[in-house]
């Protein structure tokens, strides 16, 4: 996989996350960027409030041909109130 394939976040012709989730920054979603750094040999995850920031971060994390990054939209769960 090359940088364009990984960074685009397009799956089966779907639009990129930033376009698909525009206006949803406070709409009950957060964005998890899971990435692999081949230099350190570690998989890590960072959490962002909006898709655009998550995609920019994912792009910066791909430095070598063996590096990868995935942006996942995750719905926020409401906190339970104790009775």
C-alpha cells in the first residue's frame, strides 16, 4: 500500500472521512488514529475531536513504506448517571 491509498480513507468508493463527517465534530463522534511506526516497531492510537485533524495526523505518521495509519470514526457513549 502506498501513502495515497492509506491516507485517503476511502473504502469502496466512499467519500473521505473529513468530507463525510463535516459538521459532526461535536455530533457525538471522536476519531481514533491507529498507526504503526516501523522505526520503533510499535502500534499506537491517538484520539481526535474532528476528522480533518485525525487525517492530518495520520498523514504525518506515514514516513516509511512500511508505516501505516487508519482513521476510525467512533461514536461517543453517553455517561450513565448513578441512581
